[in-house]
């Protein structure tokens, strides 16, 4: 794969998990934003990667195969990004399936907690929000994952809240009224899974965790990169994590964490709003791919 000059957004979500746009649409948005590359990093699934790669070939955009693993440590949700994994590896795919099972249980627990608060919501409504109205969306989500943004979408549709932000602030974010955090994979184990699948591991949006000691612990256990540039990071976080990367010799990545456009609101950031030089891909690609 020959690299081009330009920028890469290394963190986007699609209808394969909790995004609103299809994988092909994310690639087209990357093209419109003038990017050279875009990563598809859905939660606990690689179901959207193949479609994006085909669209990338059509539009001359490099598509980086990725994933965002849901983990927890010290009572904190931690997300670990994986890039260039071998998605033909049966054990890797089985492991991703097991993570989606945990997400499914969490969704049920959240819905039950919301109902306990007197909010009339059902899992059927959440699944309908996740699967979308198109056959393409339903196919992707049959292999993909359902998450809190889908629950938030139902709350907005039913008039319980006025926006996705309000849904998270009042009910779904850490510490909010319906937040639950069942036992999850530990981030160190997630890093091992990515390594065993031939990929490269990166700590996603470390500024959101409020625990840099834990971030450094993960670095010391062998994570290979850190997402210094993110839609929810300010300049202070960007500076802090690029310096941390220098200290430990980490790959510095960045991405919008685009989840789509819901009711006119871009969730996290627009495709390309956070990006890094496309040459970072050379660092992220494992040796097995560099030799091809």
C-alpha cells in the first residue's frame, strides 16, 4: 500500500456499531474533507471494514482497518483501539463476538434501570433504532454492536430528553442516573488480543478517563500508541499526551471519533476535524504488512 501525502482521521464509527452513517458514507465524507485516509473503528466489531475498503478503492482513499475494544479498569471504562488486525483470524473474530455479548447485557441493564426510573423504554425500541430502516443497516448490525447512542436516540424520539447530549448527561454517562458498568475485559488483555491478531494497540481518548496514572500503567504494559488528538481533547490534553508519547516512544494518533449526524448534531466531531499525518500509518502497520 503506497502512502499519499495528506491527513488521516484514525477514529470513526459506522452503522456496524453505533454510528449513523454507513462505512461507505464515512469514506465519502473523508474524501469530501480532503483526507488521504480514514480508519473504521467500530465498537467490538470489524463488520464495516470490508464495505469501507471497497469504497476506498473506488474513491482513492486509504481505508485503515480498525476496531475499538470496550474494556474497564479501576471502575473506569477504557477504550483500546486496534489497527491492522488480521480479520481472517477465527479466534480474533470469536473474541470480538464475546465482547458484543457483554455490550448486549449492559444494554439490557440500562433499559431496566431506565424503566425503574419510570421511563417507558423497551429493548425492542433500542434494537429498532440500532438496525435502521435500510436493509444495508440491518445486515451490518446483525454482525455489529448496539450501544448507548442507540438508547439515547430512543430517549430523544420519545421526548424524554431534547438532545443526545442531554440523554448522556442525565442518564447514560458515567455517574448518571441509568449508568451501569458490568464486568468487562481488562485493557491489558485487550492489548494482548490485538497483538495476537497481528495488530497495533492504541489508547483511545485518554483525556476522558481522568486518571493519567492508569494511562501510564497501560503504557508500561506495552500499549503501542496514544490518541493525543481527539474531538474531546483541548490543547492542554494534546500537549500532555504528545509529551507522554515522547517519553515512552509511543505512536501518536488522532481522530474525530465521528459517530454520525443525529438530528442535525454531529456526535463527537466531523470526519477530519481531528487528524494526523498519513505517514503515521507506516508506524501503525505491523511488520507482516510492511513486508507485503
